[in-house]
């Protein structure tokens, strides 16, 4: 792909703005704690929760930016290109889930820990001091989370790196390392405050890129943009379901969207970290609730882009590129300068906004939950080296996936399904605590993962119910197991007391 000097200038301007924002974020955090003697807890809170200074707009835009990786440019338009707008069912479910989390769940967990795993360990009672069992369970959950998260974010990094490598005519490994290094540096400079502030720019960039793509396709076509849209409407591209997949399938999709979003926005440190870092509970609630509308609008931009792409290729009788190249091929061959540079910068922004949140979240879980170094005198040293360790692990995993055929699909499915055990345990531990009395032991957490995947496997390989309900089957299986375990435990304890 040939990038003109104007295109390169746009990309360089974006990078310059990212580092400028990171430096300003660092200065802002220094002012907050100027002259104060910080405890280890304060040091970690400052770095990982931005000292609880995150504003409504910072939290809102950062949540939206984290949701959309560079794969959004590859996958979301393609979903509509080969089908219709039925993907919106998951977004509707996500909006419902987010409202429930914001108003019924978040108030009970805000301010009760640095990470969601610390909150889980404390339980609904909010124990200040955890026993050995609680600490052990916390480390077990942190271990599983780190493994699944590294896999998920590595796949997203690989998807963005494939595009960047094509755009700049560099090797895939060079693209992976370049994106990761740039992201690592500005996280090191400003911590979570730099992450949320740069996310605001990055979200604006890829939204602008999606809107610009609509404009460019309309300009280069012999038909107007509105005519392409009308053609898509007549062809059923804006339908929410088709004859093969009816209304019931649409409802299943909404339920799946509720479950998946509850896992990612309710019990995934990647996004809950922004909420825990909000300056107060009300700010966190409003940011999460309004992010549902923001997510819906951004998805509509890219979903409708798939309709316009389909209409363009169909109306002009052009050969269709491979599915994962439909949009990038258009950028490479048809976008003028400097809009081509804007699209490259937008894809880079989408990739970095997902990567930065994951690196910071993984780092906080590693030191706070897995290794628990709060009392160490070397806490500042750990915080300076943790991002490097996590970034290196992600780079190595992404490069490994690049050598495995169909790794993108496998990695995304693994990351998607790995959210189910965490949500299932959270439901039992926090929401159904009055009916399901369980401890936070490592063995029970391992059983949670086992029964969740058994439930999902039963649906996938035996029952054959709608695949969209796979996660729900895993969650229901786990809740049933936990309820049975709780009843048996209560019965044994009652027998022991009598004897």
C-alpha cells in the first residue's frame, strides 16, 4: 500500500497527540498528590485507578474506546455485508445489561477494592481482612483471568497488526512490536489517567474514520450515498432477522448480549477498572449507563457501513475481496489522501485503545491479586516493570498466533467463552448469596470453570440448542451446581451439629 506524505503526516500527528496527552496526564496526577507521603495502597491506586479522579467524559469515552478493537474495522461491516442488521440483537442485549449493571450492581461493588477479584474475595459483606481461603481463591481467579485475557487481547492486537503491516509494507512481527511499544510507553508515562485520556482521542479518531468511510464511498460511487442505502434497504440489509433465523433467534441474541456484556462490563477488570477509578459512585453509574447509547451509535456507524460496502460492490459489479479484506482493500485502493491516512490512524487508534486498557488491567490484577505485593517495599519498582512484563507476554502470544492458521477465530471464541465462569461465580457469590452459600476456595473456583465449560459443551455437542445460548447454558449449569453444593454443605453441617 502506498501512503503519501500527507497520509504519514496524519498518522504522525495522531501519535504526537497521544504522547502529549500522556505527559499532561502525568502532570495532572502529580498535582493531585503533590507533597503528600503516599502509602503502598495509595501508590497502586494512583497508578491503576488514577487516584479516583476519572471524570464522566473520561470514563464514558474510555469504555467506548476499549470495546472497539481494530477487528471492528474487519468484522462488523462484514457481518452485514454477508447477512443483515441482525447483529444489532447483541447490542440491544448489551444496552439492557449495562443499565442493570449501572443501577443495581455497581453501587454494591464501587469502592470495595482495587480490582473486581478483590471485591469478589470480600463478598457481599465487604470483609476488610481476608482469610487464607479468600486470598487463595483470589489468586486462583486472577490466574485464570490473566491467561484468558492475554489470549483475547493478543488476538485483537494481531488483527490490528495485520492491517498496519499491510498499510506500511512492514513485517507482521514489526507491526506487533511497534503498536505494543508505543502503547507501553504512554501507559508507563501516565498510568490509567493516560489510558482514559488517550482513549478519548482514540475513540474520536475511529468514530471519525467510520463516518469518513461513509462519505468517501458515496463520493467514489456513481450512485449517491443515499441511493446506496436505499438499495440496501430494498435488499433486506437493514432487516433485524431473516426467514432462516426468525424472531425467536433474535430474542436469543438479546439474551446472549445481556450475558456477554454482563461479563465484560460487570466482572472484567478491563472495564470495571475505569468505573472503580471514577471520582465517585454517581459518575461511574452515569458513565456506564450512557456508554450503552454510545456503543449503540458507534455500532450503527460500522454496521451501516457494511450495507454501503455491499451496495457499492454489488451496484458496480466489482470483484469481492476476501471477507477479512473487504474494507481494508477499499481503503488501500480507493481512499484519497489525507483520508487514507485518517483511516490508518483510526485503525491504529482502535488497536491501541483496546491494548492499553488490557495491559493496565492485567498489571493491576497481577500485582494486587495474583502476587499481592501491597506490603512490599519495592512496590514502585514493581509498578514500573509490570507493564513491560504484560506487554512482552502479549507480544509473544500475538506472534505465536500469527503462525497458527485460523488463530483469529479460535482466539476470539476462547476469549468470548472464558468470560462465562467469572460471571457464573459472581452471580452465585454476590447476587444469590442469600440462597447459595459458598466459600471462595481455590477448589470451588476450579469446579466453577469445569462445570461452566461442561454446560457449554453439553449445549454445543449434545442438546443442540441455539448456539447463542451457549454461555447462558454454562452459567445455568454452574448456578445449579453451586446451589446443590450449598444445600449439601448445609445438610452436612446440620447433621454434625445434631451429632
